């Protein structure tokens, strides 16, 4: 499989995906909230809440692994993106770190397929185009020197994100 074959994007609800791990855009408490995290907790069921509570806090830019419970995915990777203020508070580095921490956890656990939502672009207010660039660039760089995960799926939920990912992935594809 070539590197570019290892990246896909789809439109839809991440909780329905049959991948080894789905990533959720959590907050530091890991006990759920709205957006994608609310959807993941609702679909996974109360067992997830209990496991998250036992883990404790997850600082921004880091990630934690749990079971998938009632999701089709075997695992859930909870990562915490930056709350976007004006871009001058290291938000880009934190977002890059959220992707890298998730990928490292996936590699350590031999996770073959992983799906990412557009981390931090909802409640946390990160501008969509800049977040998309960080997501695609971090993932493609990772794939150049890592065997795991074998497949990375970007799961867009909102229509405008689709074209951003399509364009950025085709640019990245030329360099892969
Ligand atoms: N599947 C895929 N993507 C989704 C789904 C879904 N079911 N639902 C929403 N999105 P957000 P954040 C997209 O707000 O900005 C929570 O309360 C959504 O359209 O979920 O990192 C947490 O507990 C957007 O593109 O995450 C934190 O407190 C993207 O997911 C806080 O929000 C991220 O939006 C985190 O905020």
C-alpha cells in the first residue's frame, strides 16, 4: 500500500465507523460534553463514562485510550485540542500535538485503522482551514516514517470541511 492509499476522508458520523479506533475531541475532564464527544459518549454507553472517570484528567495536546464499548470501533482515543483565542497562544502547536499524541497511542497499541474528526473546530473555535492544514500535514508526515496506523480516515461532519480536506489531501498527495 502506498502512503497516499493510507489516507481517506469521508463525510458522516464518526460513531458509525468500523475502524479499530475513533478519535474524539474531548475536554480535559474526559467525561463528555457536546459535539463529537457527546455523540461518542451517547453511542458508546455508560461503560465509557466509568472508564474515563477512572483515567482522570487529560491535559490539552495529549491523548488517552479506552475501549469502544457499544461503538463498532474497538477503541476510542480521547484527545484534547486547544481552545482557540486569537492564534497567539500556541494553539497550532497544541492541535498538532493532539494529532501526534493520538497517532503515537495508535502505534503503541498496534491500531491498524483510525478515524479523526476535525478536532477543535467546533466548540473550541479553531478556524477550519488552518485546522485542516495542521491535520493533513501532521498525518502525512507521520505516515512517511511509521507503519502504524496503516489507514487514517478523516471524518468530516460538516459540508464546508469536505472541500478543505479534498484540496489539502490532493496537494499533499503530490508530495507523497
Ligand atoms: N461525527 C464526526 N464529527 C462530528 C460529529 C460526529 N458525530 N459531531 C460533531 N462533529 P466539537 P471541539 C464535528 O465541538 O471544537 C465538546 O463539548 C463538528 O462538526 O465536537 O474540539 C468536548 O467535550 C466539528 O467539525 O469539538 C469539549 O468540551 C468537530 O466535530 C469541546 O466540545 C469538532 O467539534 C471540544 O470542542
